[in-house]
């Protein structure tokens, strides 16, 4: 005869089942709402990418298969002409701009955010005031930040050109947001200035979870502060840093508002989101814009999956 499980095990099993049941009860409304506000529009967008839909008459859209992605036509002369998103140099230029912007901005923001978080985690007078002040750039709406920086970077009356001329750093006024050589750099500077506080806030939360007695023991053992950082602090906050990076990377890969306001109609800074918006609404090429939006979704999903898999990122606080 099989022996009956002990009462304590049975009680824990029932409690676990009850918690799982309660979790599903609370999650179901959210999942239904998410399906309606995100899943259905995504499905419709993917569908329109396989049609010849026009913004003015979506109901008359006809199924054309993969022509928006790739099509090949053989002319009477025998010459083959290819078209579509997969062979569009303008689109792949936008993809490259997005990836370059995302990895550079997130990289610098992570380093600067870590430095700021370490400073804010130290004990000094006025720390609360400094913490509040650091968050100001992040609290300012992106559109407002972009307009302020656009005025500051203006080649005619911008304060940055005026200051650099007075200091002798430049010999003539520079069109920072219009020049092909400086447009991406200008965008990166503005984004790093604005979003570094966000990274600092997330990393600071991880630093607050590190037990203080570890540092006290290391100090008693005579461990140098630099070695403490690389041997104690960084390994313990690394899971928080990895999660912060993925959150910021998702934002950077779909950057739109900063680029659209600061450097409009600039091929050197046009990102995937800007290209999608132009085709959907400006050029009334709705089907092609839908194909671009679909590609944007899958590129971001692929990068996110690779990052989580290769980086072994866990969202439960584990290593």
C-alpha cells in the first residue's frame, strides 16, 4: 500500500494551487486587455503588410503576398528588376542608424548611469536633494527636451555655437543637427543626457539591495575600494544592470520622437520608427509602411531574445 502524504505537505500543495489559481484570476483581465490593445493591432498590421492597402481606403485592400517584402519583375528586354523592403537601401540604412544609435546610447548610458548610481549611493550631506536633481532631465518630456536642445544647437543663434566660438573650440558656426558629420552625435548627446538618470535609478535600486556588512568585512580585510567594486559590487548588481539594459534597449530600438523633432528629414539619423511613420502617413504608402512596421517588430523581438538568451537574463532577481 502506498503511504499517504503527510498533512503538512498536503497543506502546502493546496496553498500553492490556490496561489496559482489566484494569480491566473488576476492576470486574465490584463491579458485580455493586452490582447485587445496590442495583439489585435499587431495582427492587423501584419495582415496589411501582405496587401496593397491605402490609408484612404483600407477596406479595399487586396492580398498581394510578399510583394511588399520582395518582388522580381522580368522586363521585355530580359532584365530583372527587384523591389521591396528586403532590397530597399533606404530601409536598411534606417536599420543601421537604429542599431548604431541603440547600442551607442545604451552603452554610454549604462556606464554613466553606473557612475551616477555609485555616487548617489554614497553617504554625504544633501544626498536626497542631489538624487531629486539628477532625475530632472529624465522627468522632462522628450518633445520638450528635443526642442530645447534644438534651440541650443541651432547654427545661427544657439548658445552652444556661441560658447564654443568664445572658447576658441570652433572657428565658424556648426549646423549640429543638419550636418551629416554631427547629426547622429548631436542626437546621441541629447539622448544620453536625458536617459542616463533612468539607468542610474535602476542601478541604484540594485545597489541598495547589497548588504552593508559585506563591505565592512572587505574593509577589515584591507581590500582596496577598486577591487571591492569589481569583486563585490559589480557581480552583485549585475542582474539589475542586465535588466536595466534590456528595458533601455527596447526604448532605444523604437526611438522616434527625439529623432523626429531634433533632426527631421535627415537620412543620417532616420530610424526604423521614423521610416515607418513617413510611409504610413506622409507618403500614403500604407501597405509598405505596414511591412516596415512588421520588420521593426521582428527585429526588436530577435534582438531581445538573443540578448536574454546569451546574457542569461532573469527577471526574478536571480543570477
